[in-house]
């Protein structure tokens, strides 16, 4: 009997210790939201001018199961230092993505093109002899969520609205 009473008292004490830590923090993420981020962390932030790859920037629906189509609108803003066809190519056409029921992520794809020319193109460790990237200009591409046909928040819940946009900056490759 004494052991059962001690077990109940210890359990109640543990419950009281952990309840306050769960009170307000989880309420924010009960709100459905839409976010955008790079599928791979090395495709976000800065990329080098000697890289060539297809970057996938995923738009995620974070919320309840839905039965109607959700249309998410976005803009792609290109800085004045980047040139389409020379520095990048936007593969995903349009300015919106349509999510059908039970689809919770869709990509926006950008092909990043190599602007740095190596002495030996087969060996990327060889010296760079030319790079058309002008570092004095804005060499960024920003993908920003601008709207949807739902009342879902754009970006993570909270005042900062993290992941409402993603910024990718192309920098000159180091020789």
C-alpha cells in the first residue's frame, strides 16, 4: 500500500513538472501554415559560381488533411547581377502551385549554371581563368510565398514568419 502511494505521488510530481513546459509552445503550431525551404541545406544560403546543379526548393503544406485543392502563390525575384540563361534557369514555370488532396509538398526547381571557367573544364580543382559573375551587383534569387486560397499562415507561425521566403546568393568561386 505504501509503495502504491509513493508511486502515485511521484507520478503526480513528474506530471506537474512537465505540464508547464508544454503549455504555450505547442499552441502556435496548431495553426496550419505553408512554408518554403531548400530540399538540401547546401542549396540554400550561398552557392559558388563553379557549381552546376538543379536546386529544389520545397513548398510544404503543414496542417490538417484537406479535401479541396490548395493553390499557393509565390514570386521569384532575381537580383540585377544574375542573368537568365547564363547564371540560372527557372525550371518550374508559373507563379503558383496547386496541391491536390493528400499532396503536402511540391518543388520549385532552379537550374544553377556554372559561370566560372576552369583552365581544365574536366578538373574543377584546376585554376579558374574566367568568371562572369559581377560581385558588385545583387546576385540573389528570392522565392517568396505571397498568398493562397486558404486561411493558412504563410511561413512558420510566430512574429518572424520564418520560411515564408528563401534567399539564394551566388558568389564567386574561390580560385
